[in-house]
C-alpha cells in the first residue's frame, strides 16, 4: 500500500538554473508539483553566496532531485537515506563503484538527438556533413555524434568529425579557435554542421565570421538546447534542436514522488528526446549564392528590408542597371528582388506575431509596410490565415 503523507513533503532540488536547460527542467518539476503536490521545495544552485546543502540533516528532506551541479555536495548526497533521483547524471555517477549507481535517473537520449539532426539535414538536401562535439567530450556529446554519424552512414554519407582537444586547447580558446578555423576551412562546401550544444554552435559561428566563411552558404550550423539568448543574439540567428527539458523535470518529479510514497523500490531509468527543431537563418540556405553581386544584394536586403526600401534602393547600392540586377538575381535565386524584400519582411512579421504581443500597428511599422490593411492582405494571402489566428495557433 502506498505511503500516506501526513505533512507536506520537503524536497531538495539541485539544479544550475542560471542556464536555460536547467530552468526548463525546474519548470517541469514545478508543473508536476502543481498537478500532484503540494511540496515544499528547497532549490539549490550551488553558486557563491547562495543557499547550500551543508545543513541537509536539519532540513529533514523527504526526497532529492539532483542535476550535474552537485560538485562539493557529493559526500553529503552519497550518505543520504531518502529517495534521490538523478537528472542527466555524469558518467562517473553511473559506474558500479559510484554511491549513486543504484539511484534512479532521467537522462537525455543523446543518440536519438544525433539521429534527428542527421534527418533534418538530409531532408534539406545536404551531401556534406560534419560534427563538432563538446570540449570535454562527455558521454552525451559522444552519443549525439554517434547518432549523427551512424544515421548518415545508413543514408550513404560520410561525416567529418572534429578532432579531440589537447589539454592546452581546452584551456586556451585562442589556440583552439585557430585549430577550429583551419578544420572548418578544409571541409567540403557547402557542409551541414551539427554542434553538440548551442554554446559550441555559437563558437563555430563566430569563427566562421572571423575567417570569412559564410553561414549558411558555406557552412549551415545546427545546435542543441535552443538557448534563445545565444540563438537569437547572433547574426545569422542559430537553428537548434530543443530537447524536452520540461518533460525531463516532470518525469524526475514523478519518479521521486513514487519513491517517496513507496510505490517504486527498484532502480528506474527514463529517457527523453527532442521536443522540436527551431529553424532559423543558420540553416536557411541549401544551395549557396555563387554570384557575388547577388550575394551582396541578399545581404543588403536582409539588413534593410524592414526600413521600407524599394527595388531601386537595392539597384543603387549595387551600382548596376536595374535590368542587369533583376536578371542576375532571378538566375541565382529563382525570384525577383521585390520577392526577396517581401520574404524578409514577412519573416519579420511572422516572428513578431508569434514571439511578441505587439499590436498590428506596431508590427506594420517595424516590418516596413505602409498600412495595416496592406499587411493584413499580404499576410493572409501568404499564410492562409489572419495574423490573429496565426498567433493563436502558434501560441497554443
């Protein structure tokens, strides 16, 4: 018979909530508590100046959920007798010699993440592929690389894998960036590059920009985590696989609840995968624009389309005749200069509709359209629904 609680359970949660993935895991825990609680939560991040676990015995916890940020808490956690659930544990905590070996845990299915990345690029028509792992080559990073390369092999493609780092390269970004730049330059182009995490993807993007490699024309980049501060704070913006961190936290809380109530006594291992692919500019182009004049025009349009520029503004920037500009643009891109301006504007509108609460008038002004009515007409013609309905559908 399940244990009947006579008081609100006290649960310690140890997560590094200064990073987005752990914040999403905490959201999943809080969601479970809203549904099946209440719990008293004691949240620990293990940073300087914040609450610690030193007086764990005094807090009299009924259960613990702990992520990778346990660090100096390991000796205390190793001797606790209450139920404890690990979230994305490090390899050292899964070995038979570890005091946490018999504990249940929830872990990312790293191989399936790599497989999904490979399918994403294959479906976009790429033929050259590369993988850059996490600096310390942790188990999850190896798993993502293995899933990526094995899926590509089944499809008949090879994968270029970035070499492991030396200790000097790990500790000196300038040294490693020089190595990374040389490796990127030597890849066959265009290449689809999968990075083990968004931080790594951002490093690759910065290295490309410094060394004259065009993203996505030469190198299309896909990361993992969908950390919006990293992905949206770059130019071009970064595409990323968003793992289902909220579901991870929810499952961890459910496991702990069942253990605290005595429903589960044996070790349980649960895995979670990818929630969605956030597609942005870093993977937008499959076939690069080889015409330098057209490439300049595309860049100019991306920078200025929402400032109410016209086709003649683009022509004036290129310093050629309108006829020549139109002919070369249509040959290289399969569409007119005006079509490109409209596409960039509509993408801005789509982002503002789905990611903000701005009014129609504000969206009209920020996307370069003359009137609200004109934008309404263009949007419904392009997307098939009104802006209000599009916002409702994508928010839900």
